[in-house]
C-alpha cells in the first residue's frame, strides 16, 4: 500500500537534529559566549581584509575547485593540492565521506562521547551507527577494533575529541589503523589539531599520505576564527578525493570564504598567537577551577570539560543556570552522554576570570 505523502528513509527519521550551543543569556547586561569553542582572538586581520575585498565581486560564482585555497593549504603543510578537497566546513566533508563510503545497512563506528555529527552522517547515508565505550573519557583503540565487523565501512575519530578534550597519541592512532581492514575508511577529525602541543601527537597528515584508507579533516572555524564563513578541508588518497569531488556541491565554498581562507592560512603569526593564548589560559583555568573542588578533564583543545556532582542545587544544570544569570554562556553536553558536565571555551582574560569567580560563588552557595 502506497502512503499518501512522501516518506523519508527510516534512517533519516532516526536522526536527532544537531543543536548548537546557546548564544544568549536572557536578562544579562553583557553576554560572554563560551559555548562554541570560538577563538577569542578573532580572525586574522589579513583574512578580514581579504573578505572585505571579496565584497566587490559578489555577482560572480566562486572557483568551484577552490584551486588557490588548496594550493595555499598545500604550501603551508607540504601537501599535494590534488589530494585536498575543500568543503562548507568540515561538517560538510564528514557527510560527504559517509555518503561516499557508507551504504544501506553498512556500519559506521565512533566513540560514545564523539562529535554528534558522526551519528548524523552515518544515518543520513543509510548506515547503522555503532557506538563504542571510551576509557577515562578517551577513545579506546582495543574497544574500537573489537566493534569492527564485516559490515563496518567507516571509523570516525575526533583527535583531539570534542567535548572531552582528550586525544590519542600517534602510536595509538597507528595501532588503530593497523588493526583495521584495508577497506575500512579511518576518518581522523582534526578540528582542534593546531592547539595540540604534545610531542606524542600528530595531525595525521603523514598517515593519510601513506595509506589509501585514511582521511584527515581540518577546519578554519576554530584557530583561524572563520566559523561564520564555513570552510573545511580534507586530505586523503587521490581515489578518495575523486569520490568526494563527484558528490560535493559544485560551489560548496563561497568566494568570500575562499579569499579569507587563503589569507588566514598564510598568517602564521596570528595562529601562533592563538596557540600561546590558549596554552596560557587553558592551564590557568584547569588549575583555578580545580582549586574549587571541581574536576576538570585534562584538555589539549581550546576548551575544558568541568564536572559537577549530580546533587540537587550543585548539578551541571544548576551551574549552567547560575552562570547564565551572570551572562556567562557555557555548553551543556547532555547530548554527548555527559549530563553532569559543562564545556567551557578558553576565552579572553575577562570572561575566563569571571567564570572562575562565578564558579567559586556557585560552589560556596552565594547568590
């Protein structure tokens, strides 16, 4: 019997739409948004200038191949531009990769506190999400490998992970890759890679250079401060790039974004300033919040995960309401399976200090 209306595929209706962090605090005189991991330094002045100049040619279609942007990324990282695909943010690329390699009933693997878009991308492609437990809020290589079946087509790893801030060292990533069948695509989502300064970490590009089943995604939304323009890029084997280029939109990166991205890639000084700021204030936040008796998961990203007891009046929800009343907007992470935690972006000095003071008042029971 035919239905009397269009019916989406079953897997599509299983998707819970992504809900971004809130950006407002009703009633607050001034709002400090620390919910979306945006850089407090803003974009490079060179990127802003390039964006403004692009306003003079808005009637023209952008370069559908992102040729100059791919060349700039390739020059900055020592990569072959032909193995780079650009997209409307790295979210766009995660969906493209899933669409290219996951079919109806195929399985896609990710960890329990991994980025919410992985589940959405797998379901949208008609696949079956397979969620793997983490160990100490960190991806567990053995657990991931144990979850792989003959139906597995893709494994998503955020490294470092959002919202936990934890990461897998290069040796563990290599061990994960070595344990996967050669036809399974390993997607290394490195949205926060530029912030990581640990010696045992790698941005994954050398693995994607060597192995045809490794794809690395990066974004301009975080350290480059171009979240509003939506630019991401993927690097992988030529055959992977060919597949992505066949299904992506013909103009999936707008012209202003292309110009701003080219300028941002070249401004190494601005990136280094963002790294230095983040290292200083992330460490300070972890120390000062820890002094209040609240647990903070050690992070290598530009955010910290703060844990609260489930006690009424002291819970993460209560803390969120308290902070919001002072105009301090953090991220609830209940949808990530972490109902007793809040994620805080490492912000500028003023909001960082205000959050610590507000949490001290909250813990002390002050109004």
